[in-house]
C-alpha cells in the first residue's frame, strides 16, 4: 500500500508499506500483514496507519488433520501526519485513489462521499461541488424531516457549496438569451 499526502506548501509525503526497514518486522512466524489507514481517528491526534500481523499458531498445526491457522496479532501504529500537519493537508491518496481532499477549507472524506453518491445518484463526470449539491438534493427529496447530512462532507462545506450552486443557477437564469445566430441571416 502506498499512501501519499500532499500539503498546501507543496510538500509530498510518500509512505510505502512494502518497504519496511527490517526485512521481517513481525518475526519469522508472520505469514501475512495487513495495513489500515485509520481515517476514523483523523480528528484526534493525526492520521495513523496501523499494521497487524498474522502469526502461525503452532499449537493448531500439531493437531492431526487440521488446517494450520495464523491468528491476527496487533502490531504497530505509525503516525503519518500530526494534528498540526492535518491543518495543511490538501490531499490523501491511498494506492492511487483520492480518499481525503481539502474542499473550501475543510477536509472531505471522499471515500464516504463517493460511496453514497454512487448509491444514490450513480457515477458522474461532474465536478465535486456539483456532485455534492446533487447528492444533497437527492437526499433532501427522500428525507422526511430534519437537516440533510451528506456523508463525508462537513456542514460548513455543504453550506458553501449550496450557496455557490444557487448563485451559479441565478446567474444562468439572468443571462440574456441571444437566440440562434443563424436566425439573423448571417
């Protein structure tokens, strides 16, 4: 897994889980390692990646006719960006997929947003602001009462996007219709 973090000062951090300093950091009984970027802990003290190992369980292997088992063992946690650094993060990409992006001053969870948008409005080539407004419109139609939350999008970003989209729609309506130029006979 490769995690890339781009900052507002154009700094780029790249983390590659395939390149451990030690050749076998979990010991010789490690059969598998998995890595998880902990976006659920993002608001706390920074952005972390956790690494677990699956260690061969020798006691199970000794039983006749049984399939060997490797059990998960908690491993390490690595700080990718501190809470202070998160204030300057513009983009987080995991294995080529944009997961977190700063939009109108706030971090947006693109993974949560994209999953909800695909489920509700399908795929689209529209820009992110328009897609946020479209998903809000869809969710507003199906929700019977209360405020509509767009998954992954902070309320402040949602409010700004909706205001911008309303201004754009008003500007489109105010434009003068010049008609078809060919009607003039040129």
